[in-house]
């Protein structure tokens, strides 16, 4: 892999001093033989009739869910966005976000592919953003259990008796907040990285 460093191209790992400085004036894009220079590059765009996350505001994304369809569901949680104030969500989190979500989805896909535990059904995933905020996760859990999910096309997914279990967030404070809700309604939660003895 090569990157631009102090106006010359260097291999990653061969820097000897100074901070990494990217020279964006060297970035090029080519469209049908025409060279485009920074910052006049092509932008990502949605195909006609498609629903793309680039079309949503950040506040829409705070409330969004990542859904892989199934006959029954594992509901996973991750902070994806940081906490803002007592009950809100802020900017994108930079650690332990999408790689954790993909690990959850991979585990469920492996269960489906192995066809051992649920041979007569397909397990789907619902990933919910907690914003690392106990108030946010409890609100979303209650809403999810009561109302299910409504998609942009108007389809409503009712989840009563369709949830296999919940996967708690990394932080103990979020997993504890989830346990307070899920214990009352009789759902199982695993918390793969939370360490609080309260969760025993």
C-alpha cells in the first residue's frame, strides 16, 4: 500500500520523522477518460429507486436499525455513535463499532449455514445503536418490544415471539441498563465484553 507523505509517495512503514501529511492535490479520479482533480471528484450517489444511508441525516442514523431478515431474530447492540448529554446521541464513534457489528452478523450467518441449531428456520439479526447511553438503549428496547420495526416502505415487522435473545453492548453500564428491561419481560441477554459483577 502506498500513501502520499510530504509531497512524495512513500511505502507505509518507511517514515522516519514528522507527522503524516496527505497531499490531496495529488488525488485523481477518472471518468470516461477525463481526469478529475481534488476536490472536484465524483461523489457517491444512490441508484434510482435505492435507499442509501448517505440520504439520511445523522439524527435519522441514530434511530436506525441494521436488519438481516429471518424467521426469528437475535438483537445485537453497539454504540456506533457517542453519547451526547443525558439522553442523546452525538457523532460517530471511532472504536469497536462496525467490526463488532460484523462479528455478530458473522456468528448468526454461521449458525444458519451450519444448519444445526435451528434447522427449520433462518435466524436474522437486528442491530441497534445504543449511543453508549443507558437512557437511549432502554427507550429503544421498550419501543422495539412494544412496536416492532417499521421500514421506509411501510412494512411493519412485529417481533412478539420472534426474538431468540439479545447481545449486550461492550460497556457494562449499557448491558446493566438492558438487563433491567429484559429481566422484566423475560428475555435472555449475553454480554460478551461487559465485566460488572452485577451482570452475574
